[in-house]
C-alpha cells in the first residue's frame, strides 16, 4: 500500500510569509501529487 509521511502536522506563519510544506509519498505505480490553496492548484509533483 502507499505510504505518506508528513513531518510537521501543524504550521503557523505571519500573513504573507513564505512557508515550506514537505510530504513524502512512496507508492507503486508512482503517484501524482498536487497541492491546493483556496481552490487553486499551487504545485504539482514538486
């Protein structure tokens, strides 16, 4: 089965500040990973 690892479960930052979100996914076949913010796709497979 696929495994998903998220190192930080909760993160806070001042409004407008950049944050780095990390998530490791292991699966076969490979997954398609997409991040969303406010219903907008922010990053795909990165």
